[in-house]
C-alpha cells in the first residue's frame, strides 16, 4: 500500500460530516502524507454534488409548473392536475436541501473543532495501531493535528 501511496499524484477525499470522526479515514490521510509529502490532497465535500442534483430536479419541476400555467392560460383543462403533480416533489427537495445545509454546517464545525482524541474506532487494537503509527510518523499526535 505504501508503494501505491508514494507514487500517487493526488489523494481525493470525499468529505462527509462523519469523515473526520473515523480513525481509519484519518489514517489514510496520515499514511498518504507520510508516503508522499509533496502529493496533492484534494477535498471534495459530498453535500455540494447532492445539492446540485436536487437543484436540477427542482428546476425541472419549476419549468413544468411554468408550462402548466401557460397551458392553463391557453385553456387546457389538464394543466391544474399537472401543476399539482409537478409541485409535489418540491417538499422533498426543500427538505433534502435543508438536510444538506445542516450537513455542511456539521462538516465545517467538525473541521474547526477537530480533536484526535474524539475520533472513533470500533476495535481498541486498531486504535492503538493507528495512533502509534501516527505518533511515529509525525513525532506526536499533536504534530499530526497541526
């Protein structure tokens, strides 16, 4: 694994609200930086792509509503049920957008308040292994966090 990390040009981190709370994820970052000190680390928050997807869906439904209004003005009787049908997913889109904004704030808060001692690992032996490796590679856990 170290060989692959040392020749990789970039590490792509798909950042979610729970990423910094999982010790194995941080181990990946620590191992990459140790094996490839000049390698690029790119962070891509996941909530942005999800939000864009839902906004595209919302724009599609909004255009359907506009079409329905024009059809209604033209005297087509099916425009009212079509407009109601087009509006129904907007509640889901608004709810999902609010959830994604909350994830964004949780992610930013997690970055600001990061503490290696708060990171979770299911097995104690894995935690000891990872923290020992980080201390050996960076001199101390505090040096890694800085």
